[in-house]
C-alpha cells in the first residue's frame, strides 16, 4: 500500500462548497487515474488576532498565549457575539457539506501560520507526506501576513504552496493583475480609479460581466486516517452549540452595555438569519419568489421588516455565497429559464430596475476590495486614503468627557432619536440598515468630530455582515478622507428621519421610552419634550433627554442644507429625484455594504 499524500486546504472567507475554485480543482484531479494526492485535509482556523479564542481554553486555570483580540483605537473586541454566532454557523455548514462529499473539516484556534506549522510537524512525525498547502487570497494587512506565514511553513516543509484567487466577487481577476486580465481592465492596483463611476464604466455592461459559477464537487478525497490534534492549552468542542459558547464566553467582559440596553417589548429583528451556505441560497430563493428582488430599488431605504433589502451581505462577507451565484439566480429569473419566481412580476422579462440595482451594489463591494488592495494600510489611518491631515479630530483616549460621549454614542443615548434607534438595534441584533449606517457615520465624524475609526471599530465588533474593505472604506468615505470624498457632505439625521421614518415607527421600535409619543418632531428630538411629558413618561432628568449631545437644527417646513444629507443617496437622499440617474447614484456610498 502506497504512503498517503496529503493536501491541506486552509479555508478563511471562502466558507462554501459550490462555486469554490479549490474544491472544484481538487474534485477534478481526484477523478483522474493518477491522483496527485490521496487525502484532503480542509482546515479552518479561528484566527486569534481577529477573534478572541480564550473561551477555547481547556480549563479556567489555563492562560491564552495570545493577546486579547481587541481593536487598536478603542479596545473593543474585534468580533462580537452576533458575528461570532453567524461565523460559527457558517463554518459548521461547510463542515457538513465537506463531510457529505467524503471529506470533513478540522477546526483549530490560533494564528494561521503557526497552526499549519503544527499540523505539518504532526504529519512529519507520522511519516505522512504533505504534498501541498492551498488557500485563497484575501485583502487586508493581517490577511497578507497570514498568507506569508503559511507560505513559509509550507515551503520549509517542502510542500507546494498555492495561493488561489477566490472567485467570490462579481468580476474576477484570474491573473491576479499580473498582466492585463480579461476581467479587470487595468494592470496594477494603483490604476484603479479613485471614482467609482469611472470604474463602473470600464466594466459595463454589468449583466454580461461575471463568469459562470462552478458546480459543487460530487466527491472529494477522504480525510487522513490520523490527524494531529489541537495543541494545548486549547480544546476544540464537538458541537456547534459548544463552539458558539466558547466564542461568546470571553465577550461578557467590557465593554458591557447590556445593563442599559434591553430588548424592547415586541421589537422584531430585521436580521434574524443564520450563517451558512445553505441558508444563503434559501434567502436568495425567497427574495426572488417574494418579488423582493424586483422591488429592491424602491424598498432598499426601509428600516423595519425582513425584505426591504436583500440582506445578503453577511453571507457575502464570509464567502458563503458568491456574487456571480447571485447574478446567475437573477439571470434565471430575468430570462425565465427555471421555475423559480414564475408568476412574479418581471419573470422572463429581462433585467429590471430592481435586479440592475442589486448588480450595482455587488460591484460596489468589488470596488472597495480593490481600493483596499490599492491603498493597503492606509485603510486604517485616521487621515484615510486621501492622507488628509487637515482635520482636527477629537481623540477620547485621554479625555474623560469625550470618553463619556463615546459611551453615549455606543449605547444609543445621544438624544437624537434616529441615531439612538440605530445604535440600539445594532447592539441588540448585529444589524442596522444602509440608510442608518450613513447617518451614524456622519453623526460621529461630522456632527461630533470624533475619530471616525472608533465607529468603524464598533461596527467591526457588532455587525453580522462586517466586511473589512466595505466597512473601513465606507467609514473613510463618510468621514471625508476616503475615495471620492466631498468634505461638505453632512447628513442631517432629523431631516433623514422625517424622510424615511415619517411617523417615527422605526425610532419607537428600538427606543421604547418614546413609544407613547405621536409628534415626530419630539420623537426625533426628545429634548423638545415639555416638562409635563418628561414627568409623565418618567424621563425627567434623563441625560439623553435633558442634555442631547447635539441639537440638530431642523424644523418641519424649514429649508435645510443637503436634502438627504447632501449624499444624493445614490438616488436615495431625495425621494423625488435621481432614482433612475446613474450619475447621481454613483456619487453616494453606503456604510459597510449592507444591502
């Protein structure tokens, strides 16, 4: 019997079985008469620099060898409970798919390079040959460091290292921008236009741009018979529930806003979804069958309910589904080639304004990923891509009053109803809408003048759909230091509330204390309550009612600067104009790519 030849596949944000270029190639090779490898070991690592892993310690007396996974500026946990759960579910879903195909998934905690080194050492001690270590590329400073460390470990063990292009985006670059690719029309990342509209025009028509997706593999090589175990002091649980518990265990430490933020009575989450490839496809099928894809452009500014936007961003961020798979679902509906969506308005009638708008949003995700590749570490600097050092940001690290302001911002007690509702929704559910993300970013950066990175880090902590490029790139954009910035762009959150929540239903859904009120002007600006109302509602003396962080100048019927905050909202800031004009749409940008 020949000795085993093992291929290691390190998964990161490619947590899917179908349309996976590595699994597609492995399956194809395994069907050949002469296999280049006999066994496959898929590995997923909960990366200690990005996710707190001390909950996986074997006992409470053990100490983690890694620093706590906290953000650089504000010291927040890098990954909060909502995304931790969604991530664990996504990992477990792909583990099941791999197992059903004859393979499996080994879960580890630590640093990727160190984990691979430990696995390679373990196989060497077993006299088992590892012929290769494969992984897909990702954008980001830490991600590139992981790729470097894994490469070094593989090459030191004389195993092939192969870094694949992960084809999860709308438009791929299979040649990694080495030479002119047939997908992206430029040779170097530095040639990416600083204006999205210019990039869009280079790759249109969008309906013809994506490549075909890859089928799910029918069969994969088996796992090695003997696999090195997770080294001490960590232990990997055997169930999804235990993994979620281990991820959440250390998160009970500060910052703890749970005492002040309780779930409002009868409030419903707009994002009650679970992670995983299977769930993502269920969601897309529902959106098509319900007609929500067709109406997307008209409803995407909603804030209450499940289907006003696609809410595919959390699955896209983890690679549970690819942009081109979404595109193919849309094509099938538009062309009427399957039964999915039959009878729904627009079925078989070609691209409509809703499906076109979804493609438009998918391209924005591509664009910010390429911007991360172009600008690198500047993504995380307060001066931004633009290297603008002229803004006098307020830094709370040594100012107790500013620290208190940041706490009020995080817990949703600023005294501005639209902002407070969004921050409470975010903390409790891991989600808040695109419209609100824009307002929150503008409020922190422009109205308060506080270091915008604090907001970006908090979104990284709390959002289910956190995506490095979309989140940081868009916070920069709204702070006026990013791509194509217009420094004068400021959202008026009171005006925005009147436009998009005219009866105050959203605000009252999450700010339960305001539910007895009927006057939108008071709902959006609680400091305008009469003394009698404050006493009646038990709000007299409440800091957020008596002393709002910012009194926004807006009154019904009064002309104010920048309808829609001056954003254009890609046709969203002014409900009566710009809906069909791409130039105006292109000028706007959402925070974190939520759609």
